C-alpha cells in the first residue's frame, strides 16, 4: 500500500473547499447565488457555519465569485464563526470544476483530507459532514452523501424537433439509483490527481475519481442538504431555518 492510500489516523486535519463562485442563473436575476440572503444571512455564511460546525474541520477555503473576493472576506469578518477554524478566500473560475481546482491549489500541504461542499447546500447537518469525514478516515479515497430517489427516472433521447415530446428510451431500476449531495470527501492526493487527469466537464468531483478507476462509496445523505437551485428552494430553505429556530433555538 502506498503512503498516499494508507488509511489516515483520526486526528488527521480536514480542510473544506466551498465553491461559491456561481451566478445562480436558475435562481433568477440578482446577486451571485451564494451571497443571497436566507432569513437575513447570506447563503454562503450558512454553508460555512455548517462545515465549521464539525470539530474535525480546521480550515475552510471559500472560492468566491471572480470579482467578489473582497466582499466575501468582509462578509466572513462580519459574521460570528468558530475561532478554532481558519478561513481563506480565493477568487473562483468559470465553472464549478475550475473553482474547485483553484480551491485545491490553495490548500496548505499538511491537509491530507479534503471536503468539497457547495455553498448552494447551506443547510447540511453536521452529522452528515462527520459521516463523510469518518468514511474517508476509514480509508475510502472518495465518499459521497447520497439519498434514494422518490421519483422514477427515465432516460430520454433528444426530440427530433426542438420543443417536441422527447422519446423515452429506458427506465433505470430506481432501487439502485441515488441522488448525490455534498460535502463529498476525498483523500487529497486522489482528488488532486483526478482534477489533473479529467479534462471534460463533469457535474461532481466524485465522478472524476470514478474515471480514475478508484472506488467511491456512498454514506447516507440528508434531506436538509438539498441544493438551492430554483426559487422554490429558497422558500424551502427559509422554512427549514424557521423550523430549526423553533425546535433547536437557532
Ligand atoms: N463557476 C462556478 C460555478 C459554480 N460554482 C459553485 O458550485 C456550486 C454548485 O453549483 P450550482 O448550484 O450550479 O450554482 P450556480 O452555478 O451558481 O447555479 P446556476 O447553474 O443556476 O447558474 C455552487 O455553490 C456554486 O457557487 C462555482 O464555485 N464556480
Ligand atoms: C455536486 C453536486 O451538488 C452533486 O449533486 C451537483 O452535481 C452540482 O450540480 P450543479 O449543476 O453544478 O448545481
């Protein structure tokens, strides 16, 4: 077993990269998505707090909108965050993949475990974060939190004429499908190699590790780790925060 793939001890420090450089086109016009407010606090601050809630995470690197690094730094300074966690801000890229790679480049060398977490998943519970970390510490090179699907999924072919109904070509067996969330956790050397090797666009980091032929494992995700993508998701996120305030007092 090479040094890089050896299981890491429980005290190995964990860093989190938070890609937050997206525009949020599907959310509609307005500020970059990560800077939009959820119950008065920017989505990004909720996401940073969610990751820093894990006592294992000692560094959070926020990948800011390309022209928004100064604004993000001010936001982090203006909000209460755990003192045991260090924060760094770097300007992001044109795609999620490029933003994650920029975040990885900023990681100090001694971090051997890295989480990648969408700013757009601001409400992930700390138990989910810790379950991902534990699986990486147990030796998995890549870990995803995942949930079974409620809908049946169809594969379609392109319509002959744009706008016409799309022909359905297959119905994958639902019991074997999972909806994948973040944080995704990685052995740092594996993730760096994946980002160096895979050049085509992918929608998550774990799929790059799959392309290297390395194992990716799934741990239980959480309904509240959903991604704020469309306007209805903002309403749902604010409802979850209101419920938390009532039941947990924060
Ligand atoms: N160039 C980019 C694009 C996306 N992201 C981040 O990747 C995460 C997941 O992306 P998504 O939800 O698709 O966000 P957006 O790209 O902002 O959304 P849209 O596709 O609707 O524009 C988000 O936290 C987003 O800020 C990023 O850091 N850099
Ligand atoms: C990484 C991710 O959140 C896993 O579900 C998702 O693939 C991001 O997709 P997006 O289209 O960039 O939001």
